[in-house]
C-alpha cells in the first residue's frame, strides 16, 4: 500500500509550509444544506465529467477550483486556475460562504472516484494523509528521483483534463484515454460506449454514476477496451496504492477505520 511507499521518500520530504494548499477551504458540514432552508439547490454539485449541476444530493466531499461566481453571486466560470482540490466537509469548525465573490467557491462530490474523474486531487491541508498517499503513488509511477510537489501534480492533471474551450459545460472538451478494462484499477471511472454515462470500475463490477450514489453493479466484462474519464495521473495513483474513499453504494465498499469527520 502507498503508506508503505511513503517511507521510501521520508528523507526527501519538503517542510509542511512548502507544500501548503493556498486554496484549501475553511468549511463546515453545514455547507450546501439548501434543502433545509427552502431554497433551490445551487449549481455546485460536480459530475465525473467535471461539470456543475443543481441537485439536492451533496456527497462525501467538498472542494474547489477557484472563484466561479460574479459580484451578484451568479455562476460565471467553470474553473479558475489549475488548483483543483477535494476537501473534507468538516475541518476545525471553520466555515465558508457558498456564494461569496472574490474567494473560492465550494463544490461538492459524491466521493473520491467522482472527484478524481472530474480532475481534482486530495487537498494537501485538510486531507493531508490522503494527499501524501496520492502524491507518493504518483511519484512512484514516474520513477522520478524526487518527490513530486503539489505544483507538479497540478500541472500534470491540468494538461490531462481538457482541450481548449470555454463555457460552463466542458464535457465535450474532456480528454479521454483508452485502456483495456482488465488493466484498470478499482476507483477508475470509464465511459459507457453507448449511453456515455460514466461508470465506476471495481474489482468485479461496473456501476453507473448518479448524484445520490453508484447504480446497481453489473459484471465487469473482460477483454474489452474502454474510454477512461479519470486522468492518467490519477489512474497511476490508484494503480500504485492510493486508496480512494468511495460512497457506500460502491460495490465491495467497506467502512474505513478513520472517519472523514
């Protein structure tokens, strides 16, 4: 597992402040509870393509990709910058508004599989252990003589997310790779060739994405190639020991010993 890999790089580690996330949210679990206030849900739920939707389901994680709204609180940007992180929904009782201008805009994800597919990575501050596991797994896959920095990861993932384009809907601009399904690690998200619906890959099954959870498992076929939505950097992280935190609807899900909150 990746936690053992981490010991390989112990002597190379940078000080905490050198790998700090300048965009890490200060947030609280009350973020996004519009359903209790009688308001329509905000367009801040992320699908595996990386696009934003207004649906009640929130998911396991929050995160951000910069400030996405204007002075009136209207969504005007798909993303703002290359720092795309996934964060805990509760951290040190810090709070942050959902729609404040001139600051990062909170987004919500079903789980790590969706966040990775969308082009995000774990935050290096509020999800420090997960970030280190992710970073070490990617470093191991590259064979680099030094640990990759957060900026290195950001550049790699940014280059793998989108072709040039603009607008709030960027699914048509996503860069997809192709891989034999048998070679993909659990936690990868692939695209159904007929319906174009993203599906979670687990050890034995495929499950269609929905905002309230992964759909019923169907047998994972063999000897077929699939289009892969998860960026190659994150696929390598999964292949080299990063353990994603999945929604309980994922096939083979088991509760992790350390709580997210």
